């Protein structure tokens, strides 16, 4: 009787940060309330500003820009700040309440890795939402004004 043995293959070396980012992204998709709040409010405001005719007209007082075009950076920064100010503390507080931080102390993973993973996942959401906020007015017929080089 012969037995076949496989050669042991080394485990795929993974970075703890990449594993935590993957986990945080999965958890973020399971609890979409924060993301929905941070995405829907600016998106609704962006669509409303792009569709109201009075906000679409370029104004000489605003340097040839319309109010909706001028307000777009405010919406992008609002999204990023909402995710940072409301998202980061909420996630960390929930981890503390659930005992995740105590269990994390027993592993070789640093708490900085957890914070980095939360930061990267919320930052990725902010970047995607920012890109959508910039694209929506263009799709609705209110593109950014042409800039001329000096």
C-alpha cells in the first residue's frame, strides 16, 4: 500500500494590513447605514443643484461658474468629513463595545493596522463618492466650465 503525500506548499504570505482592509471592506458592506448616509445626502444635493435651472446659469459674480459648479467641492469635502468624523469613531467605538479591541491585543496585529484598515476602507468610499459627485452634473448636462491656460 502506497500513500501519496503532497509537498507542503508554503502559505501565501499576506500582509496583515491587506487582510484587515479586506475584512473592513466586507464589514462596511454589511453595515451600510453610515455609507448610505454619507453617500445619499451629498448625492441628492448634487442632483438637485444640477437640475434646478437657476443654479445652472453661469454668473459673472462667481467668475463664470454656476452655483452648482461652485458648490461641488463643498459636497465632496462634506462626504469625506462625514466619513472621517462620524465613521472612524463609530467603527472604533463599536469594536470596543463588541470586545474586538480586547481580542485584538492577543494577536500579533498592531492596533495601528486596524486603524489603517478602517482609514483605507473609508477613504476608498470617499474617493468613489467624490468621483460620482463630479460625474453626476456632467451626465445631467451641467459640465464644469472650460478653463483657459494663461
